[in-house]
C-alpha cells in the first residue's frame, strides 16, 4: 500500500530564515505530486505540482520554490521566509484518481 | 477559479441528514470530496468522474451534475464521527495531465449528540 511522509511535523522559524520541507511517497511509481498551503481556518491553496522528476509547475507567484530530485521526493523551499508564509503545508500524491494527503507540516513564522 | 461551496456551516443532531453543494463556473472533468478533522490532513472520500455519476460510501454519497457544473454531497443519518470540514475539489476539463484540483472554501459540519 502507498504511504506519504512529511517532515518536520511542526516548525517555528524567524522572518528572513530559509525553509526546507520534505515529502516522500512509498509504494507507487511516477505519481503526480502537489504542495498545498492552508492558512488557519481557511481552504487549501495549490502552490506547486509536478508530473515527473524535475518538472515543476507553479500556481501562485511567491517567495517559495519546489523541486523534485527523485521520483517520489518533493521538496518545498524558501530563501527568506515572510510572516505571511505561516500555515499548514500539505503534500499530496495521486495517480489517476483521488489525491492523498500527507500528515502536513505546521509552520509558524515569527 | 475556486468552486463555491454552500452552506458555509451546518449544525445537526445525530441521525439527521445534510446536503453540501459545490458549484463551478467552468466545465468540470471531475469533482473530489474530502473531509478534514481539526488539526489533521484532509481525507479523500470520493471522486466523481462522469456527468450524472453518483457514488456512495457508508451513508455518505454524492452526485455530479455535469450540465449544471455542480456536485452535491449527501450525509444520511449523520453520526458524531461525521463532524469536520468538508471540501470539494474541482478538476477542470482544461487541466493538463497533472489533474490539479482547486478547492472550495469548505463547509464546517458539526454533529451534536
């Protein structure tokens, strides 16, 4: 069966510091991968998606970037965090049907 | 384009029924439904791929009206465990192979004993 991992689970970072969130999927090959962000009490905003290694599409212009160095690894990064980057970051995978979310990383930028 | 969900919130007593609606201004390839408990990740409930398709999962079912570009989620004889925020996600016909979803703002469902 497929599983999706994200780490860290929680993170507190100062404004201006860098960020690296990692997501890995097990039990499947060549999945579509997605990064979503959810602000407190709000809906899910699609940030990036990838259909293959090195293929990244951005939905929202921002100070974040994503990379897919391996088939089942998706990384979200920032060089300098803003206060507005705080939120719940969710990685998801899919093949042809539903999207399955990882446990998420709760990021607080102070 | 974000789909519109209604109602924004609903409070039920255990055993009552509820309907949550999701509508889009653009032609849809599919509609997905998710439930999110507080502090947790969304959990996939079902996907509707064809116009007019209806699916069920326990006492939770959904329909997809392709012509009206809308979907409805039906919760029958609600249980306490149904409480949470329900999101619809829409996949447009114009999407590429990534089939990326745009989520509605959510419907907060509370089931009281």
